C-alpha cells in the first residue's frame, strides 16, 4: 500500500510502499477512504512534539472494514467506520468512570515482542504507527477500540473530519463545557476544531457565539457556521471588545489554536464564574494560568483532550447530526486532495487561510 512517511522531523513527508500486517485477535483492517489534515499532525511533522521515526502520521480518518481479528465484536467486514486516536482499553479507572478520552490505551497497542503493524515493502524494516492509527495510508490496522461503525449512508470524506476536529470541538461544547441554551460562548481560533466548536455551540442553543481569529476568511466561515459576532484575535483590544459585547464576559471561552496568546485571550474574556477550556496543543514548555482575582471571581481553567469524548457513542450521534442537517461539515472542508498532495496541503495549513484539507483515496 502507499503511505506518507515522516522520515525525520522538519522534512516533507515521503510517499512509499508499506506492508501492513494481518489483523490480530482484537484488530481491524480498514481501507482508508479519506483522512483530514490536522494541526496535531503538523506538531509532530515539525518536531514540536516528539515521536519515534520513521512514522506514518494521520489520525482523522474514515474507511471501510476489510478484515477483522478473531475476537472482534464491535465491527464487521463491510462496515463504514470512523477512527479516533483516543483508543480506550475499557477497564482502567478512566474508562470505568466514563472518562474514556483520558485512557492511555496501553492494551490497544501490539506488545513489544509482536510483529510490527507496518513495515517497508522494500526491506521489511519497521515503520512506527503514530497515535494508534497512521491514517495517511491506503490501509489502517487498528485496535477495535480505535474505530466505530457509522451509518453507511454517511459520505466518508465528511465522516473523516468527525474523527478529530469535530469530536474535539463538539465534545468540548457537549461534554467538557456542557453548554446550556442561552449561555455565551467565545471561540478563539477558527480552524477545523474552532469551526466545529462554533457549529456545536449553535446546536446547543448558545445565546451568543463570538469567534476570534486573525484571518478575515475564517471569520466569514465562522459566521456561516453560527457565530453571532466576530473579532480580530490580533486586535490589542480583542478581549475588551468581547467583554463589552457580552456586558461582562462569556460563560465559556474555548481555545482551539494551541498558542499561549490565544489561551490568555480566552481567559481574559471570561465573566465571573466563567470557564476557559483549552483544546489546542500548546508547546510543551508553556503554561497557562489564572490570576488571583480570577480565582476570587470563581473563574475556572480546564483542558479537554479530544473534547472529553466518548467516541463509540458520540461519533454516531455526530453523524446523525450531519444527516439531519444540523452539523455543517461541508463548510469546514476547504478542499479534497490526493495523497500525493499532502505536503502542499500542510503548507496551506501553515498559511492559515483555509479550514480543513481532506485526502481522498481511490476506492
């Protein structure tokens, strides 16, 4: 199969032929239909976050099940599935207390002595699997707890972006923040995750949804997806403008960029008792905090990895939202590209003018 390989951080991905192993007892072989380009992948590609090399990135994907292991019970051959990087074991403290996104998923990876899932076709050398998935490839071999079956009528190029951007943004609204009708929400950053957050806030019935982004094109997309107001995030008075618009600040400020400045902006927009939720992947040496007066005002700061999702339940519901016309995935997707265009897609992401690029594989 063809796959995009990260040979070394800071270098372009290389398209090469790989061999994928046969499914083990709890594994699922998926023919990849589509995979979104996510900023999380870019963190690994640029070396901001470490990972063993060489590796195949990619984690926001959908496809069709080709084969299953002997013990697989959750999906079957022919199922349309969406993958999720927050693979869960099902029996740790986090899983049994309903916090599946916090599971470290140790049982979902092959043991050290087992054959690797991915090898080079040329010499049989191991290629590392990234984030349990390695979706920038024509096939994926994953644990059954890293995918979920969905409505077969769902277009798979749209379904792919649910696997990360939408489940993170919508999960933040529905799970981590539990936004209730009438509450005010500010979203800092209008990339794929931020736009999905805005869309979900509209579905949740938020009274006012304020989108902050430096790019005019993305602010226009935010309005289409439900933002009632838009702000230039680079304006020195951005926080002041949001506080004035909402007569005291927002109930929820959701950061969807992964930069200290955007996190600080989110905190600065809170009303008394408000909550700031950080979704973006910050540089590992950075910190975000609350001032003493923030604490005395009852303000809260939290992280929400992958939107605190419970993906076996959440993803099919999000698919249903799309099928019913509530979730606007078409606006989030900016372009569809072949695997060969992956490096150009990431260059566009760095420029910051568009939302989601999606790789579509030949089926």
